[in-house]
C-alpha cells in the first residue's frame, strides 16, 4: 500500500500473534488467514514449511532440523485496506522464551482452542504473558467439525481457568458430523456450514433470524438446542463490549473449523474492526505515542547465525513511533552511540524484502553483528528505554561444563555473551560458582550448544541441575538481605547482569521460602537492563 500520512498509516496497522497449545490448529488458521489476505495462493504453503523442515540457506544445523524459518517469524499482508502483521509464536519443540517475548510486541492476540480439549497448558502460560500488558484477546474455538465438548462448558472453562469474561459472538449449531454452522448473535443470522467443502464462510448460505422456519425445516434435530442456547446466552451472558475487550477483560468468542475455512473470515473482520491499532508504549521516561514523528522502537527477538561465516544476526524490531526510512541514523540507547540502519528487512508472508517504509506496529529485521540485544531501544536521539520486554523465570535448568576442561574460559565467555543476547538465561551459583542455564523450552539448550560449538569452539556438556524454578529477588533493606543470604546460601545465584536469583529444587521449596521470608520480593519476571537488588 502506498504510504499516507503517519496517522493514516498507523491507524491501518494491526499487529497480532496467535496463542494456542500445540495441535489446536494455529498453523492451519495462520495459513487460512494468509490465504484470505491474498498473501499466499495455495493452501498447504505454511503447513509444508512446518512439516517439511527444509532448509534453503545456511542456517545453523539445529534450526534446519527444526525447520525454523525466519521468513515465517513475521508475516505481513494487506487485507481490506489494512496492513496486518502476524507474528509467529513458536510452539511444539520450538517453544522458547521467544514465544513469550513475541507477545510483548503485539497489540492483540487470537487464542485458538481445540474444541475437544478446551483450555490446555501452553495456552494458560501464553495468556498469562498477554495479561502482563492487558493485551486484547479474540477467541477462536476450532475443530467444530469433530465430536467436541459442549460449547457452554468450553466457555465456562475459559472464564474460570483463564479468568477472562467471554462474549460469544457466534454460536455453533451441532458438532462433528451434524455441525450445521454458526449463529451470529449480533446480526441474528445463521451462517451455514457444508461439511467436506472447502469454502469461505461468507460464501456459505445465510439464513436470517432465529425464528426463520427454514431453520426448522433444514435442521429439525438441532434447531431447538440452538434456540435454547441462544435464549440462555442472551439472558445470561454479557454482550460484546469493545472497551472491555480493549482493556483485556472480555474476549469475543467465535466458533469454527479452520481446516474448512469456516469462521476464518470473522476472525479477520474482528481484527480489523475491533483489535486496536498500535497504542502508546511506555518509553521509560514517558509514554510514546505511535504517531509521534521521531522514529523509535525496540528489539524483541534475535535470530542468530543466518550465515555462520559472518556471525550475523537479525534483530526483530518493533517500530513504536515515527517512520523508518532506508539508511537512517539512529541512537542506540544502551551503547550510547549512533547506528546506521542499512540492511533492513520487511517480512512478507512468503518472502523477505528490503524494507522501504515502516511505521508503528510494523516489524523490521535489522542485520547486525551482535550490537543489538533483546530489549534494546533505538531512537532518533531522545533517551528512552522501552519497558515491557521481560525475562521470564526459566522452567528448565542445566549445569553447563566444557568437555575439555581447558576451555572453561571460552565457555564462560560464550555463555556470558549468549546470555546477554537473550538466547538463554545464565546464572552463576553463589556457592561453588557453577554455571547454570535456564530456559523455558528444550530447543534453547540445543541452540546454545550448537552456537557454543560454532562461534566459541567449545563443546558444552549439560547435566541436570536439580532445579525446578527461579525467582528474581528484591530486599527491603540490607539486614533482610544478609539474613536471607545466610539462611538460603545454597539456593542463591546471580544472573548475567548480577541480579540475585533464588533457585528452587521444587515448587514446594519455593512456597516455603516465600512464606518464611514475607519481606523478600520473589519475582517471576525481570525487565531487560533492570537492576533488581533493592526493591
Ligand atoms: P498447530 O499449529 O496448533 O500445532 O496445529 P495445526 O494447524 O498443525 O493442526 C493440528 C492438527 O489439527 C492437524 O492435523 C490439522 O489438520 C488439524 N486441524 C486443524 N484445524 C482443524 C479443524 O478445523 N478441524 C479438524 N477436524 N482438524 C483440524 P494433523 O493430522 O496433525 O495434520 P495433517 O495430517 O492434517 O496435516
């Protein structure tokens, strides 16, 4: 789309991610969204990328094996006069801290649930991350063409497990073999589903009015249940409330079947009509409005080793204000120096191209050789530091040691740098000075081992660390700190920035420690660059 004024362009942006548990249908929905957006022509493109695990360039081996592809990390496409940025939230074995961080760069999320399974573990975790920024959530209950759970029980489960109000926007009639379609509660009409046919739901037959006798003729077995449900919903559930949605308190709920293209259009429409354009962001010293002229933004993800010979990496950068123009000079806040933005990419749905123009909400990929870390802020001069890109308490821990004991220094250096970059979290135990690695997904350990070998020439061995979880610590005063450190020395470590951390062998131990030391602050997240020693 040709650029308009900054206000116009920002207003057209919608930047979102999909949160789901593996196998709920994220890949399928992504593909259908791209198909509707005209960004890909053929169903199966994204799917093929997911399953074929093919490699077309020099990316490091582990990434090749996993089929992680930078082109699919961010997918930009135009739809109905808007520019949509869909940020991939890696799941399955690719689940890592990146998955969490991606959610710090979106303005809305689509939550996909498998209607047979309801709310699953990974969805709970990802929703917690969305909640840190009160991100608006659109819910898509998928796979209605299968034998699934009762819709009312699904909605109740979302409300109770995820503590978010639900506003059903569509409601299913039947399920599995007798799935007949969805009733649009706001427009008072039924969109008919024809099983086995891949068609767009807007092409499906529309039957106006719940009382329409045609419904009784067509669906004699299912219609009374639908009429009862709708009556109940209209009496008992809150109608969709845009302000509550934007505040992250209420989620509009849609039912459908991604694989049958059914309900996909409604999700796109909801994104455009209801999801917010880029919002002001906390720049540390002040809120930064997306329509401010000076260019600002932050790095939320680093993709390393696109080409191992050059140690080059791509920093995924969310623009927060202003306009990117090729070759512009920016101020790198953490390093306190100027940086020229030369080789910058825009990620289209199926290719990456040189970026010509980007505004708030867009994601650009900045080539660099290690100057950029997760959480870094770039501006046109003003001293800002965007907040809300935290480290998350790891859930898996390993002790790292070099296979060759003489390479301990290289290992330490490598881990320090990879820890600073955000590839993994590195802790040093207070007692015994052991190097501990913390991650939220197994892949992170594999990536780090591969990078230590290729970039630092050290073969790292991992041992189980016997640790279940970590919390960053803050103390009200020196006395509490000294007493706590004396009591809990064996469980203490420092992170890569020197912040004190409590490492618990199990959840019970953590709970006991928190109860015994009510004045000590135990934190599950930490902001990048934040020093935490004192509350
Ligand atoms: P994910 O990215 O969340 O892991 O899920 P993905 O889209 O890969 O979907 C997981 C499985 O669920 C796939 O089946 C997919 O075809 C199926 N699926 C997705 N949406 C629907 C739907 O609306 N209805 C039904 N019945 N199935 C759906 P698979 O057997 O694992 O893969 P494939 O053999 O179909 O490729």
